[in-house]
C-alpha cells in the first residue's frame, strides 16, 4: 500500500484515538503505577481484534495481530507520566500531581490509531504486528523489565522496532537522526546518600551536617562539565532531587541526592560518572562524615542509535507521506530513552523519530519557542498533531511489513 493516502485514512480513525488521548491525559499515572492506563490501552487493542497480554514487566501491555507469513514489526509506546503539576490550563488537564508532560499520551493514542489502520488495511500487507505499551520509561527501567519478563521469548523477536516521540516542532513534521550521531544520549541515574551526625541546631559543633556536605557536592559537581569535559563533548550532570531534614532546629543524619548524568558516548558517560563519585567521596571525607557515602546506580540506558538502513527506508516513506519540506534531521540530543534496549544489543533494528506537536497559532505566537517536553506548560495541539503521528507510525510499519 502506498503511504500517500494515509493522512486521509488517519483522519478516519482519529475520533477513537482522540478519545483515548483525552482519557489518558486527564488521568496520568507515574512510572510503575500505570495500572489504569495499561487497562485503557489494552482494552482498545483488544477491541480492535489484537490478542492482548497484560502485566508484562509490570503493567506492560502487548497486543499481537497475526496476518500471515512475513516480518514481525513492533510498535512501541509508553504508559507513564511525570511527577509534576500540569499548568497548561487545558479543560482536560490533569489535577492529580502527575502530568503527561513528555507526550506519552500522544504516543499511546498514535499507536492505537496505527493499529486500527493496520487492521483495516490487513489485506494489503503480511506479517505480524506487535504493539507494546511499555511501563516505566521515565525511570529508564521499563524496557529492561519487559525484556526480562520474556518479551521476545513470548511474542517473538521483531524484525524491527518502531517508535516516535513528541517534540516541540510544528505538527505534521517529523525529524530523523543521522548515522553520524545517536538520536538520544546514554544516561545514568544515581542515588547518593550522605551520612552525617545529627543533633541540635543550637550545638552544630557536636554534629556533622550532611546538608552542608550535600551543598558542597552540588556546587563542585558543576566542574565535571565545566572543567573535566572537553568542549566538543556533550555531557550534562544534573542534581534533580535533594532530600534532607524534618525541622529547622534539627541537624539531620543524612542527605540524599538524585543525580542524572548524560553523554552521547558510553566512554564520556563512564568518565563523568567516575568524576561524580570521586567528588562525592572527596567532599564527604573533607567534611569528616562518620561513614562512607552510598552511591547507587538506579538506572542506566545506552545511547539510542537508529539502524541506518531501516531509518533511511522509513525516512523515505515519511518523505512520501509528508513531503521533503516536513522531514528534517534531528540533531543529537541529551534527552535519554530506554528504547535502545529493545534493540537487543544491535540484533534488532530500531527506527526512532520525532513528531511535531505545536499547532500553527502556538508556533507563530511563540516564534517557535514553545514549551518543551518536561515543562508543566507542555501542551501538544492534539487537533493538528495526532493525525500526522498516526500516519507516520502506520507508514513506518507498512514499510517494514511485507506488501
């Protein structure tokens, strides 16, 4: 099937996909707690006639549509939301302290819409479609969890993994990575526990204040990028959480830091993580902490490199769908993803692209500086973004399936 009619066909399945989007957006669930979201997504796939398995790697959902001999293609979307308060002012905004500020609701709706289009066009392709609703992407633990739960052993090793991600680009536009750089960065999340000696705020000389040590660590960590990383390398070190204390008149026993490290190469990531640990241990020693700090790796994900041949083919399909002027190069990003793990160390080709979410009015009003992913104000213009996202995912699937 030529992909050119897909934009019109995507409009025909827009209503149920939009219903799913609004439902999921208004009731987001955090990583590892996506029970309701998984149920809604699984029910939609089942209603389309896919064989649905639930509870894969946590709350993961897998739908399978067998359509004769041919390639096996996996479409991946994510279930989880972020722990932040939505400030979009939308009538369907979340009010439960979580928010789909990364576009996972759009990904799920697009995957459901693509599945419906592929069901409708089943006489025109052959193979097996696998749709994965993956849990816990935001903590970079969900892809490994579904693989450890036998994703490929139970549902077959795919010939391609296809995934897209919402990005602050004009709706109806897609962007692909190039063979020269990864699409997303390698990353590590660390939990650091600084051990002090608690006591009364009025007798600080009798304590070892872990808050002061933690503050010194936060400031010194800035030198990892500024003074230990070559200017041409892409590395970030972010202290995203600091937790300590219960009262202003009590020096606490511990302070806990959540630290994220990102880099475009594993070598640069390893060097940065080693520098972080050295600084943590050094500052604790200088402070006279009574115990060594605890440094725990919470998660790690490799850089995501798109398969060159498969990416070129899908990019050509998208060019035929949208026109060359709406298909762009995506520069290497220090955002991180665990989708790379679904590539099974390079054994399975992965194609991953960005899909625009900004409506024309929003783009014009902001001069292209729309609120980015992970902002409380991140608000895709679903009226203009969802249909192209459905079409883009379907076109990619049709390119990988047998005609």
